[in-house]
C-alpha cells in the first residue's frame, strides 16, 4: 500500500509572531537555494495556540489527501506550548538546535520569512541538527525540577551577596556558617553604615521565603509519585548525589543510549573545555555550550564529592592549581563520565 506523502512544516518562532513555510519532502540531491516549486504555502500568524490550531487546519485542507505533516520548530525558550499544541495534530515533530542551525543555513540576508525557508531547506537536505524532546509528563516534572534549581541558585546568590558586603566593609566573620543561629546573631549585632546595613537586612529577609518555596517545590515533586527506576538508583549511587539531584539528572538525561560515547555525554552536560587552537597556539576558554541544568547538577555534586576517596586527589590538585570552583568542575566532569559508564552498563557506582 502506498504511503501518504510527507510535507515539512518549518516554523520560525518568536514571542509575538511565527512564520511558516510548508514544503514537500521529495528525496532529491543536495540543493541550494530552496526551489520555489517545492513551497506549498507560506504564512505568518500570531504566536498563540488558537492561531496555530487554525493554521494547521488550513494546511491540511491545502495539502492533497491523505498527507502527513512533519513539524520543525526552533529550540527557543517558548517551544513548549507549540509542541504541546501540535503533538496530536502532526505526524512527527523535530526540535531544531537553533545555535547549530545558524551555522548550517546559508545566506547573509535574515528575515523571519527567510529563517522559516532555511529550516525547510535543511529538512529537505537532511541537515537538521535536532534536539531531544521528552514526553509531556517528563517535560512538566522536569520544569518543576528546574524551578527548584532556579530558587536554590537565587538563595545562593543572596548569600554570596551578603559575603560580598562583609568583604567590602572589612568585616571579618567569626562563624563557619554565617546563616546558622550564631551567624544570624553575629549579623544582627553588626553596626554597618548605610546602605550596607539595609542591604543585608533586605537579603536576610528573603532567605527564609526562598527556603520555604524550595521546600514546597520539593514536596510537590515527591507528591508526583516519582518512580525510583534503575537509572535513578544508579545516579543516586554516585558521590554527591541525593534523591532530588538523582531524579533531576534522570529527567534531564532521558535515555543514555542517545550518546554513543562518554565524550558526547560530557559535551551535552556542558562540562567539556572550550578549546581555541590556531597552529601552535592552544587556549582553553571556559566550557562548551550544552545542558546548563546537567552542568549545574554535576558541579553541585562535585562540590560534595571532593572529599570522596575516588576524587580527593584530583580535587586537591585542581584546588591548589586553579581554586575551589575549578576543582568542583573537574570532579563534576569525572562524575559525568562515571555516570555515563554506570548507566550504559547498568551498574552501581563503585570506587574499587
């Protein structure tokens, strides 16, 4: 039985508007530019679910029946609602890596209409750099995990700001935990000039509110009935990982077989060094772009795993050479490698 023809539905997505270019998917040799004869329709619509649903109905009416639609949308910050809205209405969805697509698509001119055409061109030439799309229930729970990470990061930044104010005013702290009972009493007794006293008072007032919200988010997460599957138990066996971090990492990773080797996984975790080399000159400039949440999780675990026998020697060398943060990053990178092999082999972590 002859299959229904496939049509690519390329979308250039913005906050207020979205541009579409519908093309056929006939297999051909590499082509450039996009042939006008392959374009079925082009349209700009408001970036709303109602407008998208109405547009998809118009597309299906314009295509020869039966027809299958393959939606391609860029991985901008607002792609979630587009995928949620279109999942039941199209044959397949591909999330396009916007950063890599910018280096692949040719042409100097840039408009929203041309951007949609470039995505369609990449689809017809099998050049689309895709991004993994988890299931909707995973996406929702993962977003809750990411919100918790956001709140924890804000709480840490407020604490760091208080430390910065004390350094700025020349105050020597006398407590290892500045935000414990003794540390709070020490901060309350300080006689700092304006505006520093006001800044510390305002920051301290926000800390219990953030801690309360973090606890509420964690309660919501645990009430979701998280299933501690094999992947979660393996991740929890890694030094520095607790139940929350393990569940969050499980949701961010998805399936480990997406990564053919550990170097690809480390890059995805945004923990691989960004190297710039020109002839005999070779420099390290930060870390490569990737999943910022996995980067946060492994570095956070690395801070707690630095005293583990398997990583203590590395942590001491990196701390002596480049500081505590560099040590946490390097230990986090090693943890990511351990996670890849443990998950690939379905075995618990062991330092033996």
